[in-house]
């Protein structure tokens, strides 16, 4: 084993409390539930450092959900002085003697459980099961994990998202107790929820900006149907309206991307200069089309990160370090993906499970300072609004009573069924999107919907757009008022940027090349360049004069009248650049 002495960083209060709780527990297994971004990895590695230091264990084995997280765990462990191999395959055999252990995946364990059982028992091992609910993704995985690590000296199970398994399917090494109604519920040894982390400034406060709008589509009978996202009468109508809104050829997606881009500009102008956004797509075709829209709307090429791209992990690392302000992703925001500068999320996918929702929102709540906030832009449909409203609720793994038919563990949708599920799916297969328009609906904050009604004061000056960029200073009502007031301008901006999609969705490439099939955007790109230059000059002037960014933007708009820079003309932007350069 390596002679390096493991060490650890300074811990947060909750992590110290969890470690103290671990020391007082006599049982072999320990389950920690903590909200995404709270620091589960730091807790687990600090525990490993302590156990290795007092020779209570000789080996550390980490089981992670994905290959990307294997490298991330190994890199984090290295900072603690713990040497873990991130690429030890099932064909290697013994763990090299100069290592403290290794990182593997649930799929790898399922491929050869006996090998991992031998590795876990030849030395006294601490097994860290990251996002333990993955051991319930199927009986074969659960059985393999149980077989591989039943003989380990110690086991720590970590999770930050809701448990979901088939009815009656228990997760290995998780303790269950009766729930009083004939079922079972998992029992955590230590819990640290979103509300706790928000109170301790460990995570950012998150505001959900919900967008509605009318969708029009052609059904299987050839009829044109129109429905609002927030006023659909049945599940099938809501699903068709939602699917139409997400179609890249309509106006809904560009509008929401423009709103997120505006928010990023405001964040960057007011103390978070590297603020970035994530766009979630359902599949690769949509992701490529959305990337083209991002470039047309913002004037900047986004990162395109696809789940089957062998370079996906390196792209995530590059995007986390800096570069473009927006990344378009497909299934690359699951547990552990760490992009601290990501503060905005556009939910442009039909995924609606509590697990994926918690994972995705967890990517934008990791706090770096007390004055940062997160904004999630999403369709105003009941399933997503219900998930957003329940963000602060702590969840355990619930096993209902065995009697009766198997029930879905997803949130109950109050909309009635129009027809059997199979018939509904058949109809959607023949669905044809026609058009969709977007409109700001409301802000959801703390489980409360707040509209941007008239008369709501938007700030100290009664409506300074830049004031929205000062995290923590606006109430939910003020935020809603600002988003509502900017909505018509954003709609015009998104419409101006539209162009034929052409063959963009089918073009391969590391990043989307949105020049093909795009509308003429010479003036738009020039304006985008000028906006960035104006923002850069404001940052330089702010540093030299010790003046807040928002105050300088207000002075700039007084000196060179016109709309906010995000919607100003080329002439206004050029005049503002000249004014700033004269002051420097």
C-alpha cells in the first residue's frame, strides 16, 4: 500500500456531525442521504481517511453509477492523499499493493461479483456505495452488489436523490422499518436535506421560472388541435402540448433559451462573471437542433455533450473550467457531475421522474458564495411543477404493502386519462407538431407560485432590469415582475433569431456547427460581440473604480439612452462602447 499519509480538508458542520454520528453507530452499514451539492464525496473520503489513519481498514472500494464518476472519485481521493485506481478492470485480478483501493461501477460489479467479493474480503475493506439506489435498478444488479460486498468489513451508502425501485424490491444494505400502513420505509442514519443546506448556505436558492404558451399540432385523424401547457384537459392533451412546445421548429424553445441567456447576462454583470447554463435535451437530434438555436439566439456556439460521446467526460471538465456560457446535454447531468459555475438550467426534455429531476436541479445549486442563486426554466406542466414544489421535501425509499396490484411510485398527476395508455401512445406516434409559442407564466419559489402581475415593484427604481442580477436582493414577486415585463422583448428577440433548421440535426461534430441552415445573422453576431465587449469594459471599470456592476450599467443607460444591452441596437451598443472606453 502507498506510504502517503491520507489527509483531509476542513469540513462543514453537517459533515462533522455525520462523522460523529458514524462513530456512535454500532451497526455495520451506514446510510447517508444528503442533497445534491452538499458534499457527500467529502464526507465519505474524510471517513475513509480516518479509518485508514487508525488502521481500522486496509482498503477502500468505491462503487459509482457511471464511468465518468470513476475518474471524478479518484481525483477527489487524490486530494485527500488516498490512492484509488479509476480504471481497474474485471480482468486485472488483485488490487495493486501500492494503492489504497479502486473505483468501479455497479455494472462492472454485476459483470463479475465474485471477483469484487474476493477483493473486498482479502483485506479489511470500506465499501462506499455512491447513489445506492442504483443497486435497485434491477434484481441482477442488487443481487450482484449484495453478493460482492456482503463480507466487507464496513459499508457506507450514499444518496442525494429519491429512491425508486420496483414494488417489493429492497436495496441491499439499506435498513427498512414498518411505516405504520403495512409497508416499509428506508431509514437513514444521517440526513441533510435541501432546506438544511439552504439554511447553511451550502446550496444556492433556486427559483423555477415556468413558461406556458399555446401549442398546435395535428392528431392522427388529421385534425388541428390547440392547447395551452397550463390548461390541458387530459394527460394525453398535456403530453402532446408539451411535446409540441419542445419541438425545435417552433417559437417556444428559442423564447426560453433567450430568457435563460438574459438571466446569464445579468448574473455575469453582477458578481458571477463565469455564470453558465445547461440545456437538457431528450435525445441527440433535439440536442443538435437546440445547440443551433442557442447559437442563433446568443451569437455564441455552445458545447454539445452527448451521452455516448467518448469525449463527454473531458468536455464536462472543460466546460466546468470555463469557455462557452451554455452547454447542451443529453443525459449527462446525473449524480456527481460537477459544474459549479452552472447557475441556470433549461428543462427542454419530456423526462419527468423525481430521480432525474432532482439530479438535474442538483447540477445548478452547488454554492460557491452566499450571494449566488440558481434559476431553472421549465414548461408550466403539472408533473414538473409538482416536482419543483416538492424539492425541499426529504424522501425515503418507500415499499408499499405487497397486497394489491403494483402501483407507480411517481407523483400523482391530477389530470384525467382520456384513453388507455397504449392507445394514447399510438396517437402520439402519429402526432405532428405545427407551432408553439411561449409566454412567461409564473415563478415557483418555496412551493408558492408568484405571477408577475401589474403593480408589483421590481426594485428600488421601480424596474431596473439589471437589478435582477443581484442575487438575494429580489423577492419572488419582484423576480416574477421582471421576467414578466421582459417577456415581450424576449419573444421579439427569439423570433428575430429564427431560421430554417435545414440538415443541422443530422450533422455530426464535437460541438454544434449552427452556421449551416441558419438565418442571416451578421448583425446579430455583431451585436452579440458588442454586448460582450460592453460587459467586459464594465467589468474593467468596476474593478478600477470599485463601483458595483449594476450601478455602472445604470449610469451607462443614462449616458447612452436605450434599452438594456441584451436588446439594444448596434448603434446604441457602439455608442456605449465608445463611452466606456473614454472613461477608461
